[in-house]
C-alpha cells in the first residue's frame, strides 16, 4: 500500500510538473482533475459522517452553533463600531463586512 501511495504521489507530482512546464497532455490534466475531484469527494464524505455523528451525540448542536456564530458576529461588529465609529461605518462597509 505504501508503494501505491508513493506511486500516486509521484504521478501527481509528475503531472503537476508537466502542466507547469507546458508539457501536459489532455490525459494528464484529466487524471489530475479526477484525483482532485476524488479527494474533495472523500473529504466531503468524511465531514458529512463526522457532522452526523456530532449531531447524533448532541441534538442541540445546530442551535448551539447558530448561537455561537451570532455571538461572534455581534462581538466583531461591536469591535468594528468601536474602532471606526458610526460615522465611518457606511463608507467603510466593505471592510466591516470582510471583518465579520
């Protein structure tokens, strides 16, 4: 299994090198894209499973998460008002939103 992982890594590195050097074929691009897509799918499945386990362990998890996000955003907004003042909130709203 370690050999196959090393081989996969070398294929990915070789494909990335070929792409960067402009020596890539369509097959290399498809292979790299497929590998990236498969990695994201595996990550999504893992996160989904862990979220379901967390939710089954604590049914109030969603409510607590929402309350935490609202509290954090409110605290950050209060800090932005303190730092900028109400007069500068409008003209600098893009920075305020980015800070939230």
